[in-house]
C-alpha cells in the first residue's frame, strides 16, 4: 500500500466522525470532535510521537526532544464547516502523521524536532471567532474570544472546560520564535485556480487576512398588504443592496474576497 493509499483510507475513515452522512460536519468541542481526536491519537502513536491535548484544544504529537532543538510544526485543523469536504483541514493532519511515521527512525538525526498539530477550532463556525489554536501558539489570542457564545448561549470557555481543556492556561501557550524551526501545512486547493491551470501542487506565498463584521439594518414593520410602497422602510431591501455592493466592490479588485454568509430577518413574517 502506498502512502497515497494510506492517506485515502484514513481520510475515508475519519470522515465518519460527522453529524451529517453527506459531507463532514464536525464542530469543535463535540462528540464528533472527540471521536476524531481518538483516531488521530492512534495515528500519532503509530508515528512514535508523544500525544497530549494542549490548553487550546490542539492535539499535539511530539517527537522526543531531549536536546531542546527547535521544532518543525506540521499542522492543520480537524474541524469542518457544516457539510464540508472530507479533505478540508484533516488532510494536512493525515499527511503530517504519515510523514512523521515515515521519518520516525531518522528524526533524531535532524537539526529539528517534530510536532504534528491538530487544531480544534480553525473554521469559526460554532463561535463568532476563529483560529483559536493557531492564535494561542502565536500569542495573538484575544482573551475575550473565550467568552463568546454559540447560538445556544454556550461560551467557548465552558465548551472547552466540558471537553477537558484547562482554559486557565490557554493564554500561556505562545511559542518563542527561536524555538520554532518552521511551520508546514498541506491543504487541498479551494480556488480552484490550480485545477484550472492544470497544476498538481503549489507552494503558498501569501494567504488572506480575515475580517468579520456584523451589521444591523433597522427598518420599520408594516402590513405587507396595506402600507404603500412609498411609505415603507424595509430593512431587507436595504440589506440586499448592501450584499450587492459588497460583491461588486470585491469584483472590482483582484486581491479582495468578500462573502455575506449569514442573514437573520426579524420578525420574519410573510405579511409584515
């Protein structure tokens, strides 16, 4: 069996850790998350790595490092968007574990130690923030992020604690730059620019910086059948124009991506 065959088999297997049968829905701090970590733990152990869960919920597989060498980090995220693809994020973990397994008898001779990272909450789907594990390692995590709540009112701090994570240590995870040899992440192409160009692989030279905004458009409720059009103040009409303006502004540039991904309409009645 080739490494490609092994990767395909592992991706197919871990895709079952999902709420939905079609696509992969694996949100952070859920039973599906825990199921996935169990599988990833076994892969890390097969690669001869010592496995632990850090205070940001990142599963870490580390090679022995008695000499305190700088560490090459190979990582990605195990969580998904709702009904997401079976390769998104998790492929980088699968590839990293297979690489560590292939190198486990030689890694002691390298000028670096090796760690495989499986981040817990990169997507930012459940909570209104993202990149929890990476930001904790970089020392840029805002403490306020831990008190953000999901749609059920559960804060991230409480969800992490219920999962067994010590949130009192989350803000102490920052790595010193001199302790890091480098960071690598294998990821599927989501353009699909490479596919259009007929290229099988490419090295990333830059990545987008993400900003998220919540906008509230306030209108005035009125009866749908009696209020004259000239007297209406429909919030949804204004919001629709904003959506179009956002898209048009991004289309006018080559380097900007803009998406309106959520909208909530209140009261949401057909006749008001």
